[in-house]
C-alpha cells in the first residue's frame, strides 16, 4: 500500500532535490567558467576594416573556443600602444614592430612581438588626385599632417632622406588619427600620413567632394615588417598558456578573413557602431595583401618572423631613428615560442 507523504514534507524534498541538482550543475560548469579568461586587445588605431580579423575572431567564437573573453579597444598610434602594453593596460596589442624596436632601445620597454601581422610595410602618404605632389620630393614647401605616435613617423625621416627630400622644408602638422581624412579632403593639409588600408576610407570622403586620392607608399623604398601582435615580458613569462591560446585564435581569425573578407567585416559591423561591412571590405582585402602577399609570407606559416627581414627591419629602424644598430640582436624584439611550426 502506497504511503502518502505530508504535503509540507513533499515540498521540502522537492526543494532539496532541486538544490542538489543545481549544485551538481554548478560543479560541472565551474571548470568551463574558470577556463574563460578576460583579455583586452588594444589596437593601434581607430577600428576600420583592416582590423576585421580580430573582430571576426570574437564574433565567430574563435577566442571563446580558446577559453578567452576578448574585448577590443581603439588605439592612438603604435608608440602609445607599446607603452600601454608595457604598463599593463592590456595583455595584448597591435603595433608597428618598428615602434616597438625604437621603444625597446630608447626606453627599454619590456614588450616583445609574439606574431607578425603585416609582412610588407603599410606606411603611406596620401594626397588628393589633383595635387601637384607626385613624388616624395614634391613634399618640400608643403604641409604634411601625421599623428605623433604613428608608426609612419618612425620611418618618415629615412624615406624622405632616401628620396632626397629636405625634411626641414616640410611643414609637419601633428594631428589625431581620426582627423587625417577630413584634413586631406578639406585642403587644410596638402598631404597626410596613414596606413595603406586607410585608402578606401579616404577615397570615400574625397568622392563626396568630387575628388580622388593618390598614394605614395613607403614600400617603394623599404621592405620591412609592419604591424605585429605584441605582449609584455611579464605576460609572456607569467601566462605562457594564455599567450599561446591567444596567438592561435588570432591567427585563425587572420586565416578566416583571408578567404572570407565579407563575412569578417560583417562580424565587425555587428560589434562596432557606424561600421558598414561593404565599405570596410576593401580595407580588409588590402590588409590581407599586407599579411599574405609577400615573399616571406608565401614560404612561412602565418605569424612567422623571417630572420633576414627582421634584421633588415631593425637596421632600417636604427637608421631612421639614429640609433646604434650594432650590438643589438634583432631577435631580442620577438619570440617565436607561440608560433605554428613549419
């Protein structure tokens, strides 16, 4: 004969069972939650299509699958990003390796590159299509706007010197990165500095005024590395597994964007207010070329550092910034510990 429990006792048993189940569930979920680490990635510029790979890695779950909860913040130039990574503002950053090298030698900033991104130099000068500036030499007697912390400024003296330009005859205007396009299109600056992927954005602004844009590329004079993924020595030493997972997920984002630039910029548009996927796809495709379309990129896995090009990059930085190249091992600026094997 079945025994009927008092209603109050039945409720107590149900509540106890429910609590037990919740406890078991929490125990099972705890390890997964513990593996998710909050990570900040600091850009070197304002978000545009050339950063689509990192937003795609967030939106498509590449970082999440690596146990990482990644937030992305804008930057104010490579030198500023290097300094902030050194002081622990963020665990990881994107910055021109030339700015990292100069900062390491001048200020002993404890930061290293953990993966290459741009295997060709993106540094450029933009002018309007009807500008009399056709060569670097034509910059003499005219104004050039640039961000003080921009990587372009690291190499500007050398590029102008190699093209026989007297930099003293160029009016340098210090400007915030976001103002470059408006300064150029309005004619308040005869030329502006920037990275090659900025071209579609500048062209769109110019088109609204019935104008065109031309580019003077530093790659005509230099063959060096550009942007790299960076981290502080402290992060590398204390959290090597974190660095390994972050690098792997980031390289996965780069590879995804290589074959899916539209999908990558659509991911970015979902995350960044004001971003239009179609407009930014052209910048993403230019970035893809800088990452993958070079001699060293074609023979090495993505993210790798070629020893000869790394040395050439350091020698170029030293010459541009009047630093002593001898006695400094360019390998000291990077670590290959977290990169894919050949």
